C-alpha cells in the first residue's frame, strides 16, 4: 500500500474518534452564557403580578416585580442597598413602595429611590442618598416584559414578532417554566432541523401526524430573522444494508402536500388562517435574537422565548396564539386547557427539555442539517438589531446579583 494511502487511513481513523470542535469560532456566542443585554424579556404572566413583591431572576440578576397604586408593573433590583437582603421578602407599607424586611428601608417603586428608613425615623439622612436600580417593564400579550440593559430601552413593540405588534383579536395559551439547561441550547434545539421529525415522533402531540424522515434545507436571513427553508422533503428512505425508515403508520394521517413550502411540518392543511397566510413568511420556522423562536402552523403560531435566568438555567416561555374572536376564541381556550397545554407545552416540549439537559456540548461534531445552528451563532457577532450602531451584546457583572 502506498505511504500516502497509509497516512490518509491513519489520519481518518484518528479523526474519527475526536470529540470535535469547540465554540472558539464563535467567541461572542461562547461568552453569552448569562444572556444578552439591551433586550426585553418576558418573565411572568401579567395576571400573577399584584401589590405584593414577585421575584424573578433574569440574566443572573435578581429583579422584583410589583404593581404601583395605578396598577402599573414596576421592576426593581431585588437587593436592598443596606445589607443586600432581597426586597421581594418585604412588604408594602405605603402606596407605591416596598420595604425591606430587615430594617425597613423603603423604596419608591417607580424609580427605586430610597424615601424612608423606618428604623431610622422620619428624618433619616439616608433618604435621597441611596436607591436601587429600576428596570423598564411593560405588558404585552398577557406577559410582563423587563428590559435589561445600560441605555434607554427601545420600544418593546419593535422587538415583538411583527405580527404581534398590532394584531387582530387573538387568544393566547401558554406555559412558563424554569428549566435546567443553557438558554443557547434551548434556542438551538428549537431551530434545529433534524430533531423534530425523529425525537418528537413518539410524542402524543404527533400521534396521528406523519413527519418526514429527512429534509434538505437552507437558511435565509430577512431583517432580524433567520428562516429555515425546506428545499426537499423525504417521507421515507432506504438505508443501504439496513432497510427502510419511515414515520408513516397506518393510523397516521397522510401528508396532503409532500413537497413545496407549507405552514407546519406535517404535510400542509386544507385551509390556513388568513392572517397567518397573509404574513407570507419565507419559512414556517424562524429564529431571532435574543432567543425568540416562531413556528407558523396552519391555524396558529407557536412562540418560544428562551429567557436566561443564569448560567445553565433557562426560563421557558411557550406561547400559542390563535387569531380568533367570539365563540372560536373560547373554544380555543377550552381545547388548550383540556389538551394542548399538556400535550404540546407539556410532554412534547418536555422532550426538548430532556435533550437539552442531556446535551454535553461543546465539543461537538456537526453535520449537514446543523447549518441552522451555525447561522444562529453568527448572529451574536453582528450589530444589535435595535440599535443604530453596534453596542456590546454581552451582559457583564456590573452589579451584585
């Protein structure tokens, strides 16, 4: 055997068992374990926030949510300036304030200003000399959103998926859940082309729906969104020396449309929601910063917001939106509460959580469908989509958690 052939064989054998590449080719991505700054994040259902402190953790920072006397949601750094006790353990003694449970340092909800120290009397010299940081907070689609950043917050409506900024009447169902696992891996999983048709073939949500065996895709960027475009869809395949693989079963509904662009990934539908159809999305799956997945189905759009709590921990915010009114709206709520919540946002989404928990990457060996992951990682090195100029994207440790 020629020496060159032997060298090639030895190289191939050695490379075969290497663990793979790290994330050093995407340094901004690798450094974003605690999240991205200068973005709005959904952190709670609006209905859960009242005049008692509600704690959340966002980008490794503790934040308190609470409504003031006008009913406006306010967000403060959940750390008393005195000794670092969590303000969310305190109470409201005076309208529009929150008092620390330790010594009664009392802060104004609207701006975090220290306006009274109960244990130091009405003339405390600390008033006006201390305070806690406040964060912009707003309500949309039934959720409370908090802006984490150093500068002036851009309009929340500019960051929402465009179809939700000024939508027709709609109904919302969803689940918010703190999950173990890296927020970046949750986003990769959501946009990953390969896993849905294989991992989720056993989900109850897909019991009666056939999914393709494998696809060929490409990624297109339109504005701030990455779209996953399916070029070929293969519903079964013959693997040499092994046999045939297919998701088709006698009890599953056959795809109405085997090729071409469609809403969803189970072969199209007899009709599509006119509002969703009118959006003319280039592909049914899309992803944008700071971790927003959009999956357009024929009759609803599913959104997943991967909210970084801290390194290795993510708040999963899954929202299903149907553009319904009247009886249709209430029927959706009924179907959601009786089935969809448990089948889709429960067991189906739980499979994703399971795999993110099990993912031990980097290192990794990427394959052809992982072009979706690579394009997602590249976004982190580009300009902030809601700023006119480039700004730092990473969240440094600028204050105690």
